[in-house]
C-alpha cells in the first residue's frame, strides 16, 4: 500500500515520541510526500536533529 504523508504531520511525528512516529518509522508500507515538501524538511533539518536527538534524518 502507498500512503501519502503531509509534511507537517511527518515533521510533527518525528519531533515528538508518539504513536504517529511509531507508525511512520515502523511502517511496512511505502510512504510518500510531495516533492516541494523537501524544501521544508531541509529548512528544519538541523532543528529536527537537535530537538529529537537523532543523529540523522533521511
């Protein structure tokens, strides 16, 4: 199954340890989001790394 994820939902889920994060990270489905959303992810990349303590975001 292919699932389109809103970039705001994706960022929110990654920032907070939640059920949404668990569903996204552990999903066996293909997750997609619109290409223009990459700009928003790149814009907040360093902030998300600092906020979550992750060492890398794809």
